[in-house]
């Protein structure tokens, strides 16, 4: 049965879009709603607007924070390599910057109080690695963890040559004008292959603005090249940084007819002591196909 939250009686604040500088890199951030904080981290090559179908279901009840990682969406590229710990710290830094939690935390500690209220962190696809790392490295700041068709690697292998090859490929494709010519079409193909919702519901002007840039192509290739290293880092992190006791964890999978993928997602849920739920029918882009399932996973934490 489709879950649709009952609208809250209070009005929802308008969306606030801003850029915050983290490690010298300008990050595009969007904040909606009010209430306890929920941060949404999108998958490889995705942008803030991919969460658009989910936000109206959460904003009456939550302060929803979306951001673009370096080289994604409207954020600047970064020369620093992507790591599990680095992406976890990036989530913390985004929250500090847009919600003022760093200043509040300092004042609270000075007064003998507690750290800022913990947040629900939602990670889709490769950002599932980042969300889990956040929960392990920032346990006091984590209220709940929701993994949306998260990447799973049982035996990850880091490649030393992949980043250099990705940079070379990116340079060649950009020199040939591929992003400007084919970027939006490539985005459309990704949606068709990964979603049951057609056509792509994202704003066409924003799709062109993002995917015609060489920055996003390079950022996507670079992050993909470091996928194995990030997965291996998370595997090691699980051994030394346990999840907070009693942390509510949900694995929201989209098996889409694949018994093997469902087995791997269920195994991830068992490993994390998580509640398993299948979002059906849905492709990998669950936020487009089943935004109600994501909203339920977030809002059920407090019930």
C-alpha cells in the first residue's frame, strides 16, 4: 500500500538555496522544511533535484538538507580524493555551515550542555557508504541511518591506476565536447535505465545547466574511479568504529526482479542489524519511483 504522510497543519518554510565553502570548495546546499534534521545524500553523478519528489513528503515534518558533492550538481570540483571518512566529515561540515551547529555545539560545551540534536542521514547508492561512515565516525550526531538501494561490496578492491585513467578519459571527452553535446541525453538514458518513472521528472533547465558541464563529467568519473577504495575503507571502518548501540537503521532496497541483488541487500541489513524493506515496484532511482517509501523510512524512526 502506498504511504503518503498526512500534511502537517503548519506552513512549510520556503526552500533556501545557498553555497557554503568547505575545504576551499563551494558546495551547493538546499534546505527545506522545519523540525528535526534529515540530510539526503545522492548517488554517483546525481544532483540535488533528484530528491525533489521526496522533499514535499518530508518538509512538513523535517528540516531537509540536500547538497551536491564536489563535481556534482552545482558544486565546484575538488582536487582532494574522495574517501569514506572525508565524505562523512563533509556531511558534518555541511550541517555545521547551513544550520550553525558548529557554533551551537561550541556554546553548548562551554555551558556544560550537550552536542546539537542528532540527525537522520539518508544515503543513496554510493552515498550509502558515506552515510554509514558518518554514523560510525559521528555517532553522537546520528539519530537514524537510512540506506536507499545502497552500494554493497563484500570484497572491495582499490585500484591504483583507476583515478589517473579516469582523469585522462575525462580530459579526452571534455576536449571532444562530449558534455555539451551529450550530457543531458546521457542523464536521460540513466533515468530510463534506472527508473520506472518516465519521462525524467527533473527540471529540464536544471538538467541542461548541470549535465552540459565538463565539471560534472569529470567529477562523476573521478568518484567512480575511487569507488573500490572507498568501499574497502568502509569495510575496515566497520571493524574499528561500531554503529551507536540501538541506532535505528533501515535498508530500503530496490530488487527490481534481481534475486541476487535482494540477497546482497538482505545480507547488508543483517550485517548492520537493520530493518529490511523492499521498495517495489522501483528501479535503482528509488527517489523517483517510490518517494513515499523513503519518506516512510525516515518518518517511521520517530514512531
